[in-house]
């Protein structure tokens, strides 16, 4: 059987996908692109250790010309959609790292590129594939806890200690220009993936920018929250950002009409399930460690999730129907991302509720087609908004010089 030939754009976060592809018998890694030459040198060695020669490129346009069936987008998180659209239109399958899009306009363009190309698009929201979150999906789809009434997703990760290593002292690095609710799919994604329900309305709330992050080069609110209403009337609280907690918190809760499920806030890998019996408020609580549906995922990055995203993408390209059912398609992907975009619009507008469009419906797309609201000037154009609604004072160049020096010397933030 012919192997799927794969290229990876972005060799930092993409290293995980590179290693997963090299270990997959159904795939052949053929090309890698990154602007940072030392990362390409590392990729050359990783491939050589496997006895494989891979084409390496510093420029995307050169990489684009390479003969490959599929591409993994692991470039900057604010730039995925334009590259995905170009690749889909060229006849390539695409797996996109977090996040899918930066604007409503990009979301429409991406959905329509997938539809006209007929190619596989998969969103690599790896937090949906933990042993716990995937088990929640299976149990909810079986009806174990009844109809969802409320859910909570929490992704608390204070990146201040590694900020020099992930922003390099670049003033316009995407992490410095993002807003508080942008990176929402680690917290919201598993709830939507498990329930299969679509968001219809969102309200955004954020903390103020904290001095410890401003001193590293970002003005954004340090944590953001989306209060989301789903199509069945259920409520979701999605919170994420750099709050002070070590270790960080990755936690999910689902409350249904017949019971509840939640992950273990302090002891990862456990799932708590309560199922009510015939009498109200009387039922059984169990705590257990769900097994991975594919045992090869044990030990893979991000709680096994990095295995499943790459595995299901490759299998889906090969026509595996089970892989398609377990993958995140473009419609669900934009459902996961749009609440974060619109939550910041809510914040800018005094926390006013925002309708979440259903881009499956062609009739709802035109209102979004020219909507470039975001905090990146090159993308937003006339719809640009700053990523801090409280403080417009510029951060001095000396801050970025200091952060860059820490990056060069390998020092923490």
C-alpha cells in the first residue's frame, strides 16, 4: 500500500509530529520547513538517525513546491488559515495545529476551501484525546449521564518562566500580540468534542494584564474566560491563561441530566463518574483510569493526544472511516475557535453577548466574510483592536532586548 507523503511546516512544535510521522508505518516524511536553521539541522539529525533523508526548506514557497500528499501546519498559531487554504487549493490534505483561524473571515475562507477541495482537513486539538477526555466523549455519546446541562473546561498554564524561549524577544511574536481569549480550544475543545453540541452565544471576561507578564513583553489580559451557551441550552465555562498554579491545571467537568463526569484536578489520568439511579440524588460514584483506545498512545506527548492527532490524520487520508469519525473536522474546528474570537469582541464591547455563527450554513457566511476583527494589524486592517483595553502605553524596546538576551543565554523568564 502506498504511504502518505507528509511535509511539516514549523519544526519547533512540529517536532512532535515529525517524530510521530517517522514512527508511523503508513506515512513517509518528505519535507520540513522552518525559518530557524538550527531547528532544520536538528530535524536532519532526527531523520538521519532513522535512516531517512528529508528535504529541508527555510522558505514556505520552496517547501510548497515539494511533492507531498499532506502537510502538518505547526507554524505560528495566528497564521494557520491562510497556509491551510493555499495548501487545500493545491490538492493537499491538511492537519492544523492550534488554532484554526484568527478571524471570522479566515474561518469562512477555510471552510469553503475544504468544501471545494474535497481534501481531508483535521484540527489537531490534542486535549480531546487524553485517556480521560476521549472516555468522556464515548460515555456521553452512549448516554451515560443524560443530556448535558453544564460543563467546565480549564487550561491554566503560566508560561512566564519559558517566555524568552517561546517568543525570542520579538515584539510582534504572536504570543505577544494575542488577546486573553484567543487560545481557547484547550479548555473549550474537549467539551464540544465530547458532547457534539454547537456553541450559539458567548460572553467574554478577562483579568487585567499582570506586571509579571508585561515585564516579558505582552500587554494582554493574563487570563481569559468564555461563558458559552450551547445549542441545547447548556452552559459552559471555559477558562485559560497564566494564573499562578503549579503544576498547571487541565481539568474538565460535564454535568448531565442523569449524572456527571470530571477529570482529576490534581492527579491526572483519573476520571470520576457519578451515575444517578431511580431516586433523585442517589447514585454511584466511581473513580478509575481509562485505558487508551490504542495502546501505542501511552507515553506520547500531551497525555497521549499527540499520537492520536497524527495517527487519525494519516488513517483518514487513507480512507479509514473510523478515523474520520474520531477526527475533528473543519466545522467542529471553527466551532471551537470562534467563541474565543467573539469573546474578545464581547470584552471590547463591555462584555456584551455575541452570537456564534454556524458556518455549516452558507446563509450565515456572508456576514462573516469581511470580518477581520483581531489584534494583529497585518490581518485586521481597519478592524484592528489592541490586545489590552485598559492600558495603551507601549512597552519599551528595552524589555524585548532583555527577553532576547535571556533566550540567547538560555535563561528563564
